[in-house]
C-alpha cells in the first residue's frame, strides 16, 4: 500500500513542503538550485494500523535477535566440540561452529534489520537542508544541537513506542553476553603443566625412529640419537603437546671429555640426555658436530656445548639445554631418574 492508495481526505492538508535554498540561475551561478522535492507522506504516517504493523515487525526482529543470542549461548554450552553435521552444499562441518555462526549472525542481522525497518517506516522522513555555516562551537550552535537531539529523540517515537524501546534494549543488553561466554575459552589455567614433562623415575628411553627401548650399547661415541619416553605413541591424543616438551637428544662422549661435573654425574658412561627443544624460541635441535661436541639449532644458529652442560657458546639462546638425569635398570635399559629439574624450551624460563 502506497500513499497514492490512501483516500485523498485522509492525506494531510496540502502544504508547501519544498524547502532548501531555491535560487534561480544568475550570472554568477549559471545553474538554478531547484531545492528539495515536496515531502511524500508514507502509509505509516497516515494509517495508524500500518504504523502498528511496522511496530510489531520491528519488535519481532528484536525478539528473534534475543532468541538467537540465547541459542548461541545454549549451543556453546551443549554441543560437543567434536560433533559434526552435514550441511549441503558445504559437506561435513563442526556442528558447534555451524550453530555459533548461525545464531550469532541471526542475532546481529535482526538487530540491524529491526533498526533499519524502524527508521524507514516510523521515524520522521522529512528531508532537511542544513545550510553550511562556519564551524565553531558558539553557544547558539550548541543550543541548536541539543534542540536537534531532543527533536530526533521525539521523532524516533521511542517514548511512545514502548514495545520497540523495551525489545531493543533487551536485544542490545543480551547480545554482549555472547562475548562474555567466549571468555571461557581463555581457560583453563596451565597450572604446573609447563613445569613438568612425561619423564619420571624409571621411564625407559625409547628410540624415536625404531620405537625400541635403548641400551647403552646402542649408542656409540660420536653418535646422536633422539629419544622419547616409554608409552608415548604417535597416535596418542596429545602426542604433539607431550613430545614438544619431552623430546630428548642423546649423545655419547668419552667421560674424560665431559667438562661439566654435574653433566658427568647425570650421565651414564658418557651418555648424556639433553632436551631437544632449543631454549631460544623452541625449534628442535638436529645438528651435531661430534669433534667439537657442539649441537646447532638450525633456526637461528644457537650453538650449545654438550660436553660442558650444554652451555650456549653462540647465538641468541639465553640458557643451556636442560639435562635429564639417566641411569640403567636391572635389565640393562636406559631409564630416566626423574623429570627435568627445570622447564624446557624458551621464554617460560623468564617466567619460571
Ligand atoms: S630457535 Fe634455536 S636459535 Fe632460535
């Protein structure tokens, strides 16, 4: 229904609604300024039933937004992270991500659509010409701004359309709760996880390549072997997290060549077990010079002297590599005699 369909007697009294700077062309301004066209009343300006319909539509949109926000929170709490769902034409996707995206999108869309529909159908649509004037905060300008603000508040019919006002406040108040719920993802706190690895007294040292427990005879002088704790398998859940802390680098050096006393005490017949994780930014160390006993990190060339407690002799790493104390069990296999006595890897050093 347009204003053309309204009986003429219902239309507001005719008035000259054209406004703006209407100026004929002259020598200095060769183009005439036609001003603004006359104002056309909308159906909602004339028919209170149409205005009521618009009001209900706006309220419905804000209400749907509220429901969608509640749905977002409910989805976050109830849908398991590993549940998937088939959505045509995308295929299988995470049910949780799908539900969160849909509900959050719907909540935002309905707030926007409600506001736009409200502005287009119920707020004043009179076009106004605002003549340019000098930019200065004169008292009369401030007074005019306040007048305009009051006029805008009045024309938004916020006071009169209480249903819209209340549902809008409800939608806007509830929506930020989505962000509050997401704060839960910041936890849980790490606790002592960063201080401990899978190593403990009696855990066998297992060759990373063959998956076999290591004996001292498997390691010859000059060799470099990588090891992991017994029981940690590649297909285990959390393998990457655990191996990133527990990966070991084993070297065998003639005991007489080991300069650091504690390193010698914590070794077994010259077999030294150091963390494989560089103390600079955590790259796995993989290069070893058997003549100099230097281990080199390929990322930024930090160099550690494994014969001298893995002290840093070059590069940006700030700390020696942590050493694992090892021994041999009754069956002749290499075993850990405890966990590392300090956190492995980078940065955490400074916090620990
Ligand atoms: S990570 Fe090893 S030197 Fe940077």
